[in-house]
C-alpha cells in the first residue's frame, strides 16, 4: 500500500480491523481452484467445538506444534489435491467442501482465506496472504469487494483470540 495510513474498518459494532490491502480488491472463490483446501486448516477453540458436532475429531483432526488442524489425507485422485496427493479431509472429489455444503458451516480459517490476520499493538490487522497472491485464482475476478464484505471473511471470534495469526500451517 502507499504511505497513507491504513484504513480502519468497523466490521462488527465496536470491532475494527486495520486494512492493509487495496480497498478496491475483489475476491470470489472460483470453480475448481481448491488451492486453499489442499493444506492444513488451523482450528481455533470454538472451531473444535463446532466441528465436534459434525464429525469425529479423532478421525478428522491432528495436532501439530500444540495446535489442532483438520487432517490432510491421501485422496487417491489427481484433481483437487496438493503435489503429495493430499487435501483437507472434508474436500470432496468434486472439489467442494462437505462441511460447507452439507453442514452450512466452515472453520474460521476457511472463512478468512484469502486474508491474513494478525494482532499488532492491540489492533487486528488484515492483508492478503502472500500465498494467495501466488496461488489463488479468485483475486480480482468478481464484483465482490472484500472491504465491503469483511463480516463474511472475519468471524467475530477473531477479536477474542490472543493469537489470531492465520499464517500458521500444518
């Protein structure tokens, strides 16, 4: 961004973020991309509680460096997988998320993508993840302006987390 101060945007009453990306940026998931679903999905505490209502945690989560993630699993297919043939346990063969489609829910980390979120000097900051710039096909392909839809990307629980850093990976 330029040397101008980053805009502060109220996402929920009394809950602001410092926006570090171009306010004109648009984003919409595009069919068959699934890049973000091919990596470990960080689960925050509330996500674990919600996921437990929908799936067997012993079969669908793993712990890495003291944090819970959705399990990446071998998919036995060539589409919608990372180079190692693995993807999120909930990514279906058609490239759609079973949690989102069948349960009308998705983990916070999935809602947040393609944004990176972190806390700095007591403020919540958001920017576009470096990996999204490199791999995400949904940036600037639609009319959905991210800054106008931040509540769809940023679940309110992020403001209550000591460490909402969304760059942590499995």
